[in-house]
C-alpha cells in the first residue's frame, strides 16, 4: 500500500544493514536491516516524489517501523497490507515536502522486532528554496550559473578546453559525496575559462551537499570546521611554466587519476600561460579567468591512498589569471596549492586545513598578498614550499607579502613552515601567534638557498609571538648548519600583538565563513 507523508527522501537505492542487541546484549550483525534509503539527499522545497522499495527485515519478525522528523513524534510506515510478525516488508510511498520549511531535515527511521530489539537509520535531507540543478561531465561553449539555482556537482565536472563557465554573485555550488573516481570536483581544463563574480555582499560558495546553506546566506548551521572530505574541491589548470622533473612535459594534477586527460597542466613557454607546443588544438588563452569573492568549504575527498583533492588547486596557472578574495575552510588536505605557474593571489584565507595552508610546488613564481592562516585541530604547516625539480624552469620564487598565522594549541604537528627540496621562497611581512612551544620553521633539504652573496630565498619583517627563542623557532636541519644565517637579522620575538605587520582582516569581513563563526576576532 502506498502512504502519503509530509516528508521527503531522494529516490536513490542503497543498502544499509544495521545491527541490534540480542538477549545477552551482543550485536548480531544483519538481524535487522533497512535498505533503499540514502544517507543524505537534497530536494527543492515543495517537490513530491514517489519512492519505491524501502525494504525492512527482521529475523524474529517485524513489530513496528516508523520515522520521526526533526525529533518529533514517530509516524508508522507500515501499511494496511502489513501482516504482523512478517520477517520482510517493502514500503512504497508518495513523499511530499509541502508542510516543511527550507533547511536541514533529520529523518530517523526506527525498526523494532517482536523481541523488542531496535535498529535506527538516520537520513539528512536538505530542502532548498530554489531549484537544484544537477551537473555532470563536460561543460562546453559558454555556460552561465546564477543564484536562482543551487548547482550540484556529481563526479568530476570539467570546463573543457575553449569553454567558459560564468558564475554569478551569490551562487551556491554543492559537491556530491564520493571517493576515488566518484569524488566530485569542478575542474577547469587547460584552455578552459572560469569567471567567478562574487561580491563582498554576495560571495560564491562551493560546499558539500550536506551543507544546509541557502541562497542569501553566508553560512549554514549544520557543518563546522571539523567537517572535511565531504566532496572534492576546485581545480584550475593552465599552460604556464612548471618544473616537474619529467623532461619538460606536462604534469598530471594531484587529485585527478592519471588516465584522465583533462587533468594535464603546464608545459607552456611563458608565465603568462603561453601555448605549449604539444597542445591538443589551436585553442588557448592567456588566462584561466577572473575569480573574486569565493569560498571553498568541507572538501578534500580521498581519491587514493594518500591522495586527496586540495581546496583550491592551481596547476600551471599563468599570470594573466586573476584570483582575489578567496577562502578555503575545512579541507582535508591542503588549503591552496599552486603547482608552477605565476598566478598572483590577493586576500586569501585558509582555516582549519588538514595539512598545509599554503603549499607551493614546481617553481611557483607568483605572489600571495594579504594572507591569513587559522590552524585547526589537525592542521600541519602554515607554509610548505618545494623548489624546482631541475627541469628547464628553475627560477620561480614563491612570494608572500603581509600575512598573519594563528597556530593551534592542540594540533599534533602545527608548525610555522617547512621549506623542502631546494625551496625558493621570499616572505616579506608575517606575524604569527598562538603556536605551541617547540614549533618551528624548518629547512629539510641540503641545498641551502638562504645563504651566499645573492641568496634566492629570504625572509624580512617576521614577528613571532612566543616565549621560544629565535634559534628554536628557526630550526636549521640543513647539513651545513648555517642555512638561516642570523635569525635576528630578519625576525623578532614579541609577547604581544604588534601595531603593524598584520594582514588586513577587514578584507574578509562579512563574506567569509571564518568571519561568520567569529574566527577573525583575534585579528
């Protein structure tokens, strides 16, 4: 018999087997089961769906099966055709949402057998007050996304070579769950263009399908800084110069399986994203687009052992691309990671990343200005920089100007920075505070680029708020023992916040998740 309910679930088939306790209070796996209900789903407010084949079973016989909505009274889902004591039963229901309001809905399904044993299954439904547009596969031509819809990424959505995706202010994009080849992400292939036109009052937000955020909101209410790995992230690929040690060929970007051609990046002949000699077709631009006021949240899905997607990945992205006002929150891996290229980034904030906030590789030659790192409970370094891999492009220097790092008092790692593999980096203006005692900057390679008559790497205007000594903060692991020179020449220890040298946190007010959650109060 079909029942009419004032609730909704997505008509997706999945099997979830649950266990209950027997008479001696041990768990007997498979004695009760519920199938046909996904763990979470999104739906547009007012829609009605026909959901078929919700199947329940209990070896000792079914007594009751019902659902509660947001902790309310339980409604029975057993129809008139149910025979008491049956061991299996299939429910078909017409499910509507007209009595609900937009937001996060929690449905708890409870199965009880004739012995009184119970099992529950919790489903999270996000009801949207605008239509949800499902997006899959290649984007070709010119496509416009607007704030009148929510866009759901299913798997890898790729802005193809020669295509342009324009995302209007206030638009929300949600990535579906999945790992490995099923991990969702928005990928801009070489020769593709992404224009994000967020504003200080209407940012563009990339988040998970589990997020109950609605258009017009800066943040939802059900996810926080600890919710990571729920989808993939944003990957932008260009044809700028890289140094990957692979014989001056293109790279295959981290987070995309090696057999996917759209994951190629670099192999260009200039920092302005010059056309590589082996490009697939004549179509090539000097820019991957203009991206302003956008926030990337709760990403970093696993695609393989030790291989996760960064919040914002930039592969060979050239200096013609504009990236301004970007936030990355609760990414399981790194926050922002350029691989080569020379794109400049201004007004960047990374909060509660699982690994490094700013990770630069393959002779990245751009400048990151007015940057903030707010470490979380699992965060590793604020900086991690690797140098060139000794191919043609060896002169890139990762440059940082005027930033603030807030450390974590509980993170197992939680270091200031790690400079590896002949790192080439120039940092001018950094204030760091709230780091645990004993945390440091490290040089983890024998090729010291910090010394000599004309050193490639340098630091100036560095202020550390700690009771550690400078010689402890700047820990030299280089074999020659002199890589840092004299720390007092470029850094100062203080015990209170300085009046100058901080990142300008006002640039992140009003539009970021960090500001909405009060994380900028210390800045």
